[in-house]
């Protein structure tokens, strides 16, 4: 199974993780290029510098429109392929699920996602 990273901690990342909280749960870390990010947390996960990540067998959701081109270029240089290993945040939930080839993992994620959505309706 690929490791999920979400790049960004601003408004777009907030919207994405509010709409699909399961992404924040499954993300290993959030990634941000901001200096001092090493002491930050976002949605309960440590924010790490892109220099700290080994970019093998991972899937990255770029959760910022403002810096998408810059980040995509960085990921291209690291050998990642657009729409296979990374994507923008629009439609990211479904692209991320497609990156998983294990259907049992997908079924468990869908059940967890539905439980989270129902729970959020009552809180």
C-alpha cells in the first residue's frame, strides 16, 4: 500500500480534510515548505519538510492551488508521475483510492469514511 502525504496546511488543505476526514487519518504526514514547519502539527499530524521524505511508493495530494505548479515540478524531479503518484486536491479522494490496488483496504476505508461522515453530522 502506498504511503499518503498531503502537501499543504492552508485553506485548501483545511477544506479537503474537512470534506474527507479519512484523508487526514490515513496521511502519514502533512508536508509544507515553510521554514519552522518541523514544530507544527496540522489535523493531528506532524508537518514535515519535503526534504525529510523518501519519495518511494507514496501518493501525494497537493492541497494548495497557489503553489501547485511549483510543487508538481518538485515531485516530477523526484520521479513521481502526475495522476499516478500525485494529484491536486480536487477529486483527490477518488484518485487516492484508485492508487490502492487492494480492494479489501478500499472497502475498509469506505466504511470508515461513512462512519466519520455520520458522526460529524451529530457533532
